[in-house]
C-alpha cells in the first residue's frame, strides 16, 4: 500500500543513511521500525498505578470542593 507520511527531514536522512549502510531499501527500514513499535506495544503490560494511599481517617466531616479548596489555599494569594 502506498501512503504519504510527513516526517522530520533529519529523521529521514538518518533513516536513509541507516538503510544505505546496511544495503537495504528505505522501505524495509521503515517497515522494520513500525513492526518493532507495534510488537512492543502489544506485548507490554498495561500500566497499573501503585497504591500510594496512607492510613489516615480521611475527612472527618462532609465538605464541598469549594470548602476544601478554600482550606488548601487559605491565606495564599489574597
């Protein structure tokens, strides 16, 4: 399949030099690069955020976000 891709001139020059140094067509270098990226993505584990919670008791009374923000920023920028 033919397609048009806009890439940085410097990257294209690097890819051409890489292909020439290995005596392979630029198309092969591009295809190998795309395969490497797509294989890496499909085999990697999904990101999981570690549990960084602390053992506090949380808020002791119900407050709106405006009240919470007010407590956080109390005395700043006024």
